[in-house]
């Protein structure tokens, strides 16, 4: 084959200088990793891989990817491998029911806080009335403890210290996979995912290299200087491929979730509401007690609430009124919850479990009608992460307080909001909440899914309003923003709202009709 014919075949591929360098070196190496290829061609790894992908599109090279998953133990995991998991230490320390506060003083508040949920989950102890009651003495070694002990065993071997292990090396039976997931959730073990790339030359690429590839300087842009001096006559111009599609251009836009939050905010502002804000850290008094939730309510368990070590001061007048309401029903025809109300429990700080803590405080500060306020902000609960639950989420909370407000006004207000959000069919199902009576759960109809519940609403009980000096009916509701977002954006997994997926953000609809 003539030299002219060889050059013609090489030019057919419209190879750049970098692509030619990569292809020539691949002819020598046959198969290699990106780092070696970059060093061989004196290119940056990013530039080398970009050229390799372009050669793959032209059938001259092939890029293969392999994934490796292994596990390593964290510093906290090493500590528990040596001393035992918190729940193991607690259950072996106690032999009879003990107060949680006493146990925190004897051991560590952090350890006790971690252990309570796992003691209940494993069935080793029960928690009731702020007491830990052991169910099992010296329970059998669990799969999670066995896995930690294997890490400890491997770490003691000189040739295995600090090495990551695959699932096959770490687990002895399939049933231990669940325990490994728990250790990952507790951040005692870390999962490492690594991706390896290999670049190889194809038969077509070898043929082209064997024919000879000439590397010449190429001009990609015709400048005025080249035209004035006439240098363009002696230059080699890179051919222009008119069939290469241009890169898509995506216009800037607000994140779909933030766009939905802005829409909800605008609807309530247009309906005459005032937006309010409040602190993420709230006292248990405003988060629970002021809402007439008993101090032994399950919502206060460590499993549901993020409890903090700090405390807050409580307004004396509000405190006395709420105390009387809890203990004997105050000055209204209520019996309260009975027992003794503990101010120390009420002063403990928590991460707010709902934005109702913000609206009830606002009402206490503004007891004279009319009040129309809403809060759209983040709340926090100790939830297990799955497609429909996250430990932090947005909630839309609203209240209307005025003379002669009725249950019908509440339903009308909520129906108007959901209609403006684009839901044509709205209905209300009777519900129960500790601080409202009557209570309802709004539902909207979605084709293919049926009726979907989107929150809770009702009229604040007198046990809530009377201690705060509020003399008129209060319409209240709390709506799950993320659940509405899943319906509006057509998502099946709540986690997609928070993933850094630029491709999804670029291609998501600005609006869904």
C-alpha cells in the first residue's frame, strides 16, 4: 500500500494530535491504565482519558471499567471492638431497672444516648417512663459484634493491619449482611467503592498504527495574522467534521425542589399569610409540653428525637400555666395527664421535630387576633433512611387565629392551597393528633396511585391555647413538603431530591402540567 494511501486512511478518522499520541503508545502498550498512559504521552490524565474516549467512539480503542467494593473499620469501630458496643456495655452493667439520667451520670450521656435505640431494637431492654428495664441478661453475641471482632482479629495480624476487606472475606454467612448494614449505618464501618479503568487498542487501531501515523502541528483556527503574513499556505489545517453534534446548552434554573418550596411560599403569601422563622434548636417545652404532649409520650424517645445536652430557660407564667394544664387540666373542664410535670424535662433542648414549635411560640407572643402565619422550614427526627424517610425534611406549618373561626374555615383554606398547587381532587379523612381536636388528614387523588395523604390538620385544643392566653380558635396544619415534591416531580425515592445529580437537575421540567 502506498504512503499516500496510508495517510489518507489515517486522515479519515480526523484524529487530533493527542489522539494520535495515545494511539501510537497504545500500539506499544496494548493495554494499560490511565496513569501509565498519561505518563507515556506526557499528557495530563484528564486529557489522556478524553482522547481515549474519543478513540473508543471511532472504534480504535476500548475503555473498560471495573468496580471494587471493600470495607474498613473506623476509629469508633475499633473502640467498640475492644470494649463492646454501647448496648452491650449497658446491658452487662445493669441487672435491674435504672433511670436513664442516673445511668448517664454513672457512664456517659453519649453512650447511653446511642445505646437506648439499639437496646430496644435488639430486644435486650425496654424503655418506659425514663427507665431502662433489661429484658435479657448477657445476651448472645450478635452478628454485628462478630464482624467487629473479625476486624480486630485481622488488625492484630502484621500483614493485615489497616487493610480493607471484601464482603466475601469479612462475612461467614449471608445472614450477616444485615448486621453489616447496621454497622455502616452507625458509621462503625466504612464502605469503599473504587473504580478502575483499562485502556486497550482494537484491531482497527492496530491496523492504523501499523500503516504509520504522522504527528504534525495542526491549525484549528484561522487568524488575521496567518492571513496577513501568508503563513496559512504552509500550515496543516485540521479538518472540520460538520456531522459532530454540538454540546447541548442548558439554561440556568432554580433547583426543582427549591422551586416547589418557593411556589408554596408564594401561594400562602398571596392568601394573606405572614411567613415566620424560628430556631432549629428548641426547648422540649415549646416542642412538646406547650402542645400538650405528655412527658412520657413515645415521640420523646431517643429513637424519634435528637436530644441535646444543653437546656433553655422557660417563661415563668407560661411554665406555671402549662404545668397546671398537664397535671390537673388547669382552669378548664379537662383532667390533664395527671402525675407530676417535670420542669427539668421541659428545659432540655432538642432539634425541633416539627415546625409547630415555631408557630406555637409565635402565637404565644401574639395572642390577639387576627393571626395568619406560616413557616416552611426543616425539621429533624431519628428516622431510618429509606425511599420515603430521611432524618431531616421540610415541613410547611400554618395557623389562623381569629374570632369565630370554624372547622369549615380550616377545610376551605387547605382545599384552596392544594387546588392552587395543581391537585384537582382533595378530600379530608378524620385523624388523631395529640394537640388538635377535631383533626383531619388531607388527601389528594393521583392517577395510577389513588388517594395520597399529605399531612395533618385540626383545631388546637383548649389545653394548648388556654395556658398561653389565646382566647380564640386556632386553625393549624402541618404538611409534608417532600411528599408533595415526590408527587409533583414524579419521583419514587425521596433521596433523589438531595442527590448532586447535575444531569437530573438540567433535564427536569420547569413545570409539570
